[in-house]
C-alpha cells in the first residue's frame, strides 16, 4: 500500500523588529510571543539586511530614525529587492509628512510610540495573514520570470505579439516570416515555459505584471 506524499510544511510568518531602542524591541517581543507570534530583533537596518531570510514570509516593524541607515532607506532597499513583506513603521518622531511618505512608498501602517499594545497586535495579526499571500504571489511571479528566461529573443518577440492579441497570420506579417515558423515558435514557447496553454501563460504574465 503506497503512502501519499506529504506536502512541504510552510513555516509560519515571523515578525522582524528593526529598532535601536532595546527596551522597545524586548517589550514588542514579549507582547507578540504572548499570543504565539515569533519575533526576531535587530538593532539597526544593516544587521537586518545581513541576517534576514528573503524567502521566509514575514512582517517588518521598523523605526524611522536609527544610527546608520534610516527606516526610510531600509524601505527603499527592500523595494529595490522586491521584498514582499508588509512594513509597519513605529516611531516616536512621527508626523503627517513622515507617515504620508511611508504609506505612499508601500508601508501598511504608521504607529506612534508609545504604541497601544492592542492596536499593535491587531495590525501585526492582520498583516501576518497578508504576508502569506504576498509571499505566495511573489514566489509565483519569480517562477514566471524564470520560465520566461528560457526563451530566445525571437520567441519573446512572438510572445509579446501574442499578448497583444495578434493571431499567427498577423504575427508572421509583423515579423516578416511564415505562419508555419510562428506556429513553431508558439509551440516552443509553450514547451519551454511548461504552460498548459499560451492563454494560461499570457494570463500569468498579465496578472503578475511580468515584463516579457
């Protein structure tokens, strides 16, 4: 009797606390662990960037003003890396321009110190659920990109025209080749990307906003 294969166990999302205030870090760890949430702490942004696992679902709580790299600079660095974790700012120096800057660059919330424990828990618990979906979407987007990297330049040209809705006859005229050659390219695109159909591949590209 065969035993069904077990699906790999996904780790629970973790909370990264990036703040130079040791007392705040420890109080946040105590608060989060009191409801079963794992938290890791870092005294500055550089330490975080050196130690975090970019593939592990997570939420980040970060201060604005820290020695060295600021919270805003860390946010920009994470955006450049396309790191999908929700970012929550928590600062004693917050004002409206600061919060607007953080939120317009993708932060999910901006809390003032001293934070209200229940408010912090509500924000973190909501974003932990969001983090799982964000990291799943990010992993799928990266998979689509890896599959597209297998294509030649001409296959990419054909695919772009397929995305534009052109049939093979129009693609052949656009590229100055035969319909048969275009159909060969379409078949190779489907095979190389392991797509169920070109329609499915096009949908994955558009939904995930992947450049071809």
